[in-house]
């Protein structure tokens, strides 16, 4: 089946007892053990829930992995995956990953003895040079947030394999509909399901998928110990959102392409970052490892004042954190997603106070362009 069909026919189309077209919400904290002489799959909802299991099986199938795990947020998924490592271990991470990922690596886990080296992941040689005896993992994100840089996944994941590293890829921007890192050589994929997978800005959730059963057992041990799991209602919302992922991503990407081209020609815009543009430096590489350019783009205005004026004047886009919803969202990374990075580091990476990130929604592209025009004027 094609990817769009798999979103609907995912093994959980109907509930077997009643034939209902949907996964039931099992709203319980505990389960009757009955006869204690036998094995029971469920005992306490932190350890497992039938509704959560359905989502975990669905995302594992979509990513072509062995095991899937659901969490209370995207950062809970990332933190739990990082929890499989030990004090003294060294990790290599792309320098322009999501600010929350950078914060959890560079503050919380750093206090517990986990060391991190940030590299420009668009240069595979930087990854090679950063490997040392204590290195245990490589953490990547492509396209990167918020500058949409493209990492060569097959090459970089191959480097990790040769060095015996566990490779982790944040696939939030692309989703398994457009990109499957496990098929390119990754060991673990993480998602903020809050974004495109849920798709309606009404749920906080995270997901992780492992390539092997053995890695899955490690991640499950952390999931069960930390207990950063979602409730069944949130899980159900993500399951529902997945069913419309194809039509949403197709429509949002079509609009993003039009808007990126329009911004590129605007006199007050000095740079546009979107892998669907013909002159994007990573376009051909991205097209070789993904099935589309996605619905997130960023642009820079000529001055900080112009950027703030745009955010204050735009009406069809919400000025907010997050992305991937049905509504267009304009974010200001220096004050939102990457506020935790030191100013000097942000500036070095190009995350300036003139940068605006746009998550294109399902509004008519013509209306969005007209609104952006008045906001820039």
C-alpha cells in the first residue's frame, strides 16, 4: 500500500468486539487482574493501556520500525530516549536542533554527566571528527529547525553505524508520510506528535520508534520508569489526526511552495529558507531522501523592526509557538523555540532577531499571501 493508504489501513481500522470504525478510549488507571496465576498484558495504565498500544503499533508500522512508544509530549519522548544512556557517555548532536532538545541535552542531562558535542551536521566530516571513545549516539534533525538545513541522512547514519553509535533522528517536520529515517539507517526516530501528526493544535504528545526489539526494550524501561505517558484521550486525538495526515500535508506543502516563492521576490525579505525552492542549497539532497518539502519555511526581513511589525500586523496567522496545525502559525524563534540558546550561539547559527518561522496551514494560499503583503507593508 502507498503511504497515504497506510495512514487509514494501519491495522486498527475497526474495534474487533463491536466493529466500530475507530479505536476505543479506555479511560482507566488500573486493570482487574482476576486469576493471579496467569499472565496479564495490562496491570497499571502507566505501564500500558490498550488505546496507547494502538497508537504505538500504528506509528511503528508507519515508520517501518519494530516498536513504538507514546509519551506525554515531544520533549518527553526525546528525554526518555536519551534516558537509555549513562553518565560519562558522549553524544554528538546537530548544532541547530530544536531549542528544547538543545536545552535538555545541554542543561538537564549535562548535570547528570551526559556530555554533548554540537556539530554542523550538513558536513559529515564534522561528525567523524567529533567521535571519541566515549561517544555512544548521534542526534540529528532534518530539515533543521528553524533554518531548514538538510543533513545527508544515509551518509551520516552510515558514519554512526561504522562507529557503533545509536543514531536518533527527529522526524517531526517531515512525518513518516514524507520521510522514513529508519529505512535510511537510523536506529530511533522521535516525533513531537503535537505537530503534524496530531495536526489540529489540540493535543500535546510525543512518539518514539525503534528499529529493533532490543532497543525497544531499553526505551520501554525508561518510559515505564519515568512515566511520562499520555492519557488515552490525547492518544485518541493523535490517532484521529493521523488519518488526515496525507490530505493536510499535501495541501499545506502546496501552499508553502507558493508562499516561499512569493516571499523570495518581496523587497523587504532578504532570505527565505525552504527546501522546495529551486535555489535551496540542500534541495537535491532532500528530494533524494524525502517525498516532499513539507509545510514549514522561514524568512528574514531586512530589519528587526520589520520582523516585529509583521508579527504584530499579520491576521490570518497566529503569532504563537508550535507548528503543524490546520491554522497557519508565525513564530519568532529568538523569543520562542530557541529562546533557551545563548544569544551569541543563536547569532552564530543565523537565528537572528529578523528571522520568522512560518508553519503553513490549510487557509487558501492566496489569502495568506494577501495578509502577508499587508503585514510587511
